């Protein structure tokens, strides 16, 4: 089903950026594909909460990392806690609005974000259980952020222009807009018979935001150094650890094999990214773009230079984030990363996407993980580098 026309020319410009992270169920229905002949057998399965649907909210980054943090709580303390995705979204909007306004409109203000954003908001604002902050108005069951974002975008642009002499009214107006659309934040709440604030609840989960880091692999920065990855969604100017491609992949495998899940940022615009088939693959030949969606075909042998060239020519773009929760193999023995998506359970694999290793080597921008998920060899290289202090 197509959406109604957006209310402003601004939205016509922003729509491609916003749509990239929208739920598949909220986009125009794709043409039906033949049944996939891929058969996957799990090699490693990491505990995670059920697949849910972000609907019409360009917030895959929050759904991805919130799911990741839920799995981390299970790993660390053995408890299943359904966390609020929208509480992280609210906190990110508050921080992005401040950043945009104080930079007088020269920063980024969109729905998009990265996997580290919920950790930034957790440090500042804490965490809430889903039951305490759904982000849904009474009587609604599906997220739709078009009107909210339109109001926020109009407000931050007005306050960011010094010529408007709008003052510091944004400190009240931005939270008021968020309250109206997402709901007010409880000062205190009950959980398992005890009283918490959002910050004390973060303590209850035993999550330590400083224990998490993001690794990537590009040649425009020194390996084993921290650097600011130049992608549009990095509004917070966070730094990533840079590894050679083979070592990047080795650490993903090491983490999963050791029971650590990862939040992944990747390019979901490729023909081989097919959530309806539950796969993401990178055909060796362009003529196999369609055939590979239903039958196993040869995939590209991805080198560091190929990955870099695709990134710098915008053949690889940062447009979707998901949660790696295991590994699997197909009937020919090829390895895939079992990945939890946030577009509901309507796909052929109940909302999971199996990322092939070549797809991850070429199209996986970065992964967020607990520092203990790194291999000992990589940790030693990173921690001994004085540039990483």
C-alpha cells in the first residue's frame, strides 16, 4: 500500500533517507518471488527476545541495539527484560535537537541513527521497560513517526537560525512535542515489586555502556586506531575501531562462537538483500541477481580494496541496522550470520535474515559488541595503541 503524499517539499527530499530503515510491511508490496530452496541449519543460536515490527518509524538503529541489549542482559544476568525502543528514540531526538540547534543547523537531524546511539542515551537518560514506555498513543498499536518528525524538524530549524531570535524555548518545545507523540516519561515506576528511576533501572540491568565498542574495516584510516567513520548517520561523531577486513570478520566469528551477539549496520539496498526470502547474498555475476534469491549460486570473493571502493563510490551505503544472533549453514555447507530484523515476522523465515559471509565482508559497515567478545589478539593490539586512549 502506498502512503498518502507527504505534507511538505522537505519530506519529498527526506523520504528516501527515511524509507531506508522503514518496516518492509510499510512499503509498497514487492512482487511475489518463487519459493526459496535455501535450507539453513543453525550452528550457533544466541538467546534473544521475539522479532517485532518498527512499522513507520525510521528507527531500525534503536530496534537493533535494544534487541542486542536485551540479549546482553540475558547473557550477563540470565533475565529476559523487554526494553523500550522508543525511550532510546526519545533520548536521541533530545540530543540530536540540541546538537543541531547549537550548531546553527550545520549538523544532521533525521530519524536515522547508529547502533551506539541507544548506549549514548542510556548513559544520559537510563533505560525503561517496554511496559513503562511504549511510545504509542492510547488506542494505537503501530508506530508512525511522520507527523512527529515533521513537527520536530520544523521546530529545530526555527530555533537553529540565529536570525529568528527564538531564544531557548527549544528546551521546552522539543520535549513537549515528544511527550505529545510518544508519551511522558515516568519519574519512577515499579518493576518486580521495587521502585526505579530510568537511571537506577540501567543499574538493575547490570549493563555498563562503556563496555561496548564498534569495529569496522576501511583503509582511509590507520588499522587498530579509533577514528570517526564518515557516514551520514554518525551525528554524534562517535569513533570506531578500525581493523583489517580478515580480522574484522574473525572477530565477528569469535564473538558469536563465544556466545556474544552483535548489532550490525549494513547496506540493505542490494538486489541480494531479500528479507522476504530471509537471505542477504552477494552474487558473483550480475546475471545471477535474481537466480541467487531462490537457489545457491557462487558469490563474490571480496577483498579489502573491493570493499573500500564500493564504500567510497556509494555502491555501499549505510541504511539498515539489525541484530546478529547466531550462525547457520546451508545445505552446501556455506556459512551465514543469523540476523534478527525489525520488520515483523511476515517473511519466509519469521523475521530473520541469513547474511552470507561475502555479503557481510562487502556490505557490513560495522558491528557493535561487548569488549569481551573481541579476540585476545585483537584486544592486545587495540589496548596497547596510545592513540586509542
